[in-house]
C-alpha cells in the first residue's frame, strides 16, 4: 500500500510543495480523510510556530498524583508547555525558569483543564487529549517527529524506524529516538507508543517500568516486551 505520511507532514509544516502525485491522491476520499486527520493533529499544536523570542512571561504549573507517581504539568498563554514525572518540584520549577526564561507560578486553576484530562486518561476514560500545545522550544526536526508520534492511536505501537519512514527519513531511526527522548509533553504526545524493532520495548526517558504501565493501561500487547 502506498502511503503519503512524509509528504503530508512536510506539506503541513511548509517544508515541501505539493507534488502532482500527492495532488491526485488528495483528490480521493482516502486522501481527503488523511489530510483532515493530519490537520486536526496539527491544530492541536497551534503554538508550534509561535515567536520564541517573546519578553519574559509567566508559566503556571501544578502537580497531580497518578498511577505512575506524581506528574507535573506547566502551561502558559500559548498552551501546555511541559509535562514531567520522576522529578522533584524544585527541579521542575528550576528547569522551567531556566529553559523557558519564564516566571513560574503554581496555579491549579490555570492548569485545571489538562489535569482533568490526565485524570480521565489514568482512569481509563479517555485515550487522547484536547489541549493546546506550545512547542516553540523544539527544533523543526523534533516537530516532525512529534507530529508523527501524535498520530499513533492508543492501543497500538509503531517502531522508531516506522516514524522515521513517515517523516521521510527512513535511515533516521536513531535520530527519531533521540528526538522522542526530549519530548516536552510525554503522554499527551504519546512517545511511549514508539518501540524498538522486533517488538522490543525500546527506551523511555521516564523509565521502562512507566512505559510498560502506560502501554498496559492502553491495552497494547507490546507492554510485555
């Protein structure tokens, strides 16, 4: 089956013009559906190309208990900017201030929406998130990887090599793994659904135990790998 993942991602990110073959495929029902799906995913990343040179701003954060331990979330006016676990509150706050050049304020009210969605996720009541993301501090290559990873459905897994193929760099599985290792919003962008070749579990910044828990929570058979 011919797929057009890499061309669609490049087209939506402004990296490539539409080829004739892609134009013909987008005229089909399947093509229109795939384009709409990618646009919905990219719509959730509407902070993607914001101005990273803004004056110092405020980031709001809070913590919530979950089955994988305490999870910290942080968001600003442009959307969710960071999700972290296996980290102390002090180091989380310090990292936000250092990397984002922001004033960091604890605010359950400002982070209530994503906290509500995360609680529903861990309760098994939802498998995807409807939240604005601010990914201004990621690289163009990482954005391509994250966009592809965001389209892996719950309960399914793909390999690093498959993500590399989808972004048009079939020899780039190692670089894909490195990019996912710096995913600023894990779980929301489900890098845990990307595994090594041959069904092996692969790596995970949060630890393989947490990766397996997340996959089991979603019903992915690869969790036992």
